[in-house]
C-alpha cells in the first residue's frame, strides 16, 4: 500500500501514472484522494501520487472533490501570506505530521521524499522514497491488532509467505519477489509487541534473490523510535477548533512535486475542511457547467478575483490561480463550514501563508 500517493497534480486534466496496491484498504490518494476508507482491492501495477479530481456543480455545490485535503506546492520563492479579513476564531493544533518511521539504508539514488500521517480507520504513518520508476514505502501502523493483508491480483486474499526475521522479529511476505521477474514486494514484521510495520518496493533493480536481500536490508535499518515533527511548506491560519486531523501529507520532491496536505473532519466524512494547493503551470481553468445543476469538469473558470488573483468562489469553495506560484483550493462542508462563520473559506484563504520550496523556510507548526 502506498498511502502516500500524494498529489501529483490538482488538475483533472493532468496525466495520472499507473497505480499499485498491495493493501489497498483505503482509497485516499489512489483514485482521486477521496479521503475515505473503502473495501480493499487487488494489487495493481505501478504507483502514483494521486491527483485531486474536482467536479463542481453549476449551482456552486461540490459533486465530487478530494476529502480532507490541504495541499500547497510551489516552485520556490520567499514565504508569502495572503492577507484579508479574519476567519473564525482559530485554535491551537499540534503538527499532525510526526515522523514515526524512518529509513536507514536505501539503494543508491533514493532518499525519503514523501510522508503521510493517516488517522482514519487503520491509523498509520508512512514514508516513501521515489525516483524515476523506483519506489520504496515504509509504513508504521498504530499499536493494536495486525492490519488486514489485502488482496492479490484477481481478488485472491493475501496469505503469509515465510520470510527471514527482521532484527530477530518474525516477518513474512505478503508479496514476494519472484524468479519470473516480478520486482514488487511487500514485507511485514513486528518491530515491537503489538506494533506492525510494512515495507513495499516496486521497480527496484535485481533478481528475486537480490530484491529479497534488499528488502531485508532496508527493513533491518529502519527506525521507529525517533519521532519528530516534519516541517511543512505552508502555514494555514484561522482553522477553527473542534476539528480532528484525519490525513496529512508532505511531498518533498517525489514525482517532481513539492506539495502538502492538511485534512480535518468533525463527526464523520460529511463535515470536512480541505485546503489544497498545487504548483501552478501558469494556466487558468476553463471548466464550465453544461447547464444548471450540471457538473463542472476540470478546473473551474474564475468568477471573481481574490487579492488580485483569478478565482472561482462559492459558499464552501475557493479555487484561486497563481498565488505566488500556486493554484489554491480550499473547501469546507457541513458543520465545519458553519464554524468558519461569515468569512467562510475566503477567510482561510486570506490567512494562508505560502512558505516556498526552500526547507529552511518551512515550519513544524503548519496549522494556526
């Protein structure tokens, strides 16, 4: 499972790479970063950082949109704050992205460049190293019972395949490198009592024996006892109290992107806060509805300007173009929207600070 599958793009018309799932119990970031938990699906070839797919109704409602998302991506530059009127009274939130697993050794050319903290059903932290066609993903699950193993191709339930221990802890393959040239693998073990970790690889060089050796070397060098807040390239102010962080993502260069996601909900999936930003390519959306109540596919055509930026604004949605190199999307629904008060999502837009791609400008306190 590569829950990291971060935002490769927020544009609905952008190409989406192929995807692979070993334990695909959550569809967040895989089909369209939908933020929900669903039935597990078979393993698929390839991996991707999912694109946020937006479908707006001509009436201004949201028909389908990425759930629980705050994403910021920028080509570079100094921190920039979008100023304006205050949103609802904000509350203090700890950094929802804390590194609870880290790579030790990795094959040459790879380094950690993507992170996910998911607090929905199967709670976990995940770190990914991706370059070219090679991807390695390490997942640390919250303490408790063993996570579901998922399904193999054809919908066959995965079973334990014996594997050598990892640092003296029992381990098994969910998906083992095969002599036939299968380069994908998924290795699971217990780094501590009631704790489970999973390592997945795809597109790494070597035959089955070499890949098995690589997998165990990565697993054995992984660390799980040095938690640290991960700095993020944004600061979102004005987030109201009473929300629960449900998914946080940082993409620090994987698939050529720098992006971040902060997602919140309250009382279930019908009340969400989503703020999303993707590196701008300089273009502006042209999506319009075919008629009243019809969906808008693609990026919406602006209907106003916010702080000088072309923007599409409805009661619960802001989609602004070219904000210091970013296209910004903020959405709130249900009781979360009510908490924002009169300024609504535009108030959050006004409190958004873009920190650029220089990590020295990033912050370990990305919310309020």
